[in-house]
C-alpha cells in the first residue's frame, strides 16, 4: 500500500506542479438515525450530479480536484476545525464547503446563518457556519462557496457562537460543450465569496419524498442540483445571483405546496460578494523538480486517498492539452502497479450498478488516446496481497 | 371575490363558536368537550389529530404540564403543574383544538428538543404531547405509537406562555413568530 501511495505521490507531484485546485470539503451526517438514510441519497446525488461534473468541466482548464469527504462517524466538529484551519490554497484555487446534517441557532445568535451540529451531542462543539465562511474567506482563494443544508430554527440549550469553543441514468454521463462552458463561467468567471444556508432565521429545513428521483432526500440539495443542471444546460452567460435566486424560489415553492403534509415554509438565504473576472487559460509549465511526497491531509481512509490520487492521474492522462507522448508515458508508468488481469468496472452515472467491464490496461490505452473524456472519477480501488491493483470502479463523464 | 366572501363567513362562524365556548367556560367555570362533540369536530377541522386521540385529550379530567430546559444531551424539568385547574385545562384543550396542526412524516434537519409536555389522563386512558416550539413540532405519544405533527399557528405557544410565565425562551419565540 505504502509503495503504491509513494509512486502515486511521485507521479502526481511532477504532473500537477503548476496546476490550480478546486477543494471540496463535504460533511454528511449519514449515520444519524433520523436523517442518515436520506443523507446517503443526498451525498450520492451531490457527488454524481454536481461535484464530479464541476471537476470534469474544470479539468479542461487545468484545475485538479481535491476532495475532503467526511461522512458517518467522521462527521465530527474536530475534523471540520482541523480541515478548515489547515487547508492550504493558492490564489487561483476554488474552495467549496458543503454541509448536510442537523443545525440550529441560539436565541442570542446575532448572525443570520445557523450553527452546524455534526454527528454529536454537545452544544459547545457546534460550529457556526459564519466561522467556516470567515476562515475559508481568509485563505483568499479565487472563489469560496460556503453552503449549509440544515435547520436554522431556534434550539434550546444552544449558546450563541461567533467562533468555535473547540433519477437513475444508465451508462456514463455525457455533457455538452455549452454545459462545460457554463460551469467554467460560474466557477472560473467569478472571484469572491458566497455563503448560503438552506433556511432563514427560525425556519427548519425539510427532507421528503421526491417523485422525480423516487427517493427521499433534503429538498435544498435536490433543488440546488436540479437548478445547477438545468441552468448550466440552458444559459450561455450564467450568474450566481440568478442560480441562487432560482434555488431559493424553488425550495420556497416546494415547501409551500407541501403544507398539507405538515411541512412549513423553508426559504434559503445567501450573501454573494463576487465580481466577474476573466477565465484563465490552461497554462501548464512543468518544472522538473525533485519529487516530494505531499502532506496527506485526508487521513480518513487510505482507500479514499488512493481513489483521489488515481483520479488526478487519470485527469492528466485524458487531458488532450498534454502531449500524447507524456500521456502515454504516465499511462505506462501507472500500468506497473496493476495486477496481471486487473479489470475496470464502469458504473452508471447516478448509480453504483456496473454497466461495463474491461481489462484495465486496455481501458487505460483507450483513455490515453481518446478525446471523448471530460473526467474519469475513480470510485474504488482493490489491491491484492502483492500490493498490486486488481480492480478499479470508475464513473465516466463524456463529451457529447 | 367569491372566495373572499366564503373565507369571511367561515371566520365569522369560527368566532361565534369560539366566543360561545368562552362564555360557556366563564359560566360553568370549566367545561367538558365530551358533551359537545359536534363543536369539537367543527373547531378541529384544520387539525389532523385523529378523533380517537382528541377524545382522550378532551375527555381527560387530569392534565399534567411540565416545562423543560433541553440541550442536545440532556432534558431537564424546570417547572411542573401536576394538576391543571379547570380554567387552565379548558383553555389548553381549546388551544389544541384551535391550533392548525398537520401530521407529517417528512424529516426535519433539526433536533427535536421538547420545551413542554402535557399528560392527558382519565382512568386508564392517557396520552402525552411533547412540543418543540423552535421546530414548531408536536409529538403525540400513545402506548404503542408516536405521531409527529407540525403546528402552523401560535395559539398553543401563547397558552403555554400563560401557563409558564417565568420562562424566557417561549416569549422570545412568540415575538419572533409575530
């Protein structure tokens, strides 16, 4: 395992020495007895329909993605504090924070955003969303989005805080050049900070059955993804103001229509401080530097780490801005850590159902020579006793 | 215009029923809803609580009210009224009937922390109501079941403020709802 990580780290350092990064920090309370099951649906939906898609669009502009995914028992305030405090980012990086779980506010809180409860029971451990937003904004990234999907209702025993006291598709996803351009305009065409919570002061946030996806999930995440998908498909010149106002309006209307089912009005709130900016081109100047193993912040699980690093290598291999020779060279290097009969299983865009299976080396050859990929996201990696990769599961994002 | 007229007529009918009930209350110094099941049904038209549960509540001859300070890991009782007097009991029953309450199986992304509970009992029949006014949710607890309802107006909150006037969380919520 260590050997694989070391090899991956070495190849990555030289590949992405001058790349910018989009950092995704997601906390999902998937083990809560009340909301856990719905949160699993929301997390899956969030990744397949938003995060992977944005990463695919930005990969074309030489943005690599770094995902800090916390769920289950890792949905801890301590993890949040650590990741937010230690996050290192460059001036042109993008940071997105997304929380799904319980929340609330004190009657003495003087900001409009809620406190995040995480998967724990101590009020003093709750983290105000404003603290997260302020800390992330201090990093001076190009664009910072801080979003919380939780209640903003008044909660007994919660003290005020300013800081911390401690729908199924088969096959691969395809998206058009217009959609890619629109995503790039939203994430790279704006500089600034956006903070959003799923409900206004005193309001709860709701989750219920959504016929369109034949499952229950929180209505805010559903509307965010639905509007993001529709808007990036339709609009040539998208703006955050319009996108967020559409989400706000749809969540309000949906909850209002559910009154007879015991659901009260939920109105998302947000602050947008952004200015339009030029979209940077893809300038990759690779400097031959002695390989250094990067600090591994994601100590959550090693498999997650391998998945992410493999995804980053695939980003390089499928990026047609890099020379074919380089891509082949990296691809051949990667093959040395594959077992003899290693296979790749391709998952459906919105599911974990395998829709195709192939020899891994053949797949890598095709991916290296092809122009059809925006992104290949690695979902799992299996390793045998000889520390060789025997199987990977991937999701593909293809050009239309 | 027609819709508005119907709404006005409904409101007037509701006011007449309410004032009749209150005048009865004044005369009889407390009243039993069991004697007036038609009126109970009329008033509770906007209320999803089933007839069987309403019957337990309205027929109760003993109501115990408890006030709590809850936090995420503890629930502590801070005040209690073991046996509400007839006026308070009548007013509480009326508040429950006049509240717009809808049953829900939707999930809310906040922790349910009861601020007040009411135990309605008569003989062997009993039910408990727990209310979180922050989430505007009410749970009805019977021997074998627990049902969740959303509250859409502040009538029950106002009544609870009258029952426990020294609490500071409830008046704050009342002010917010206005």
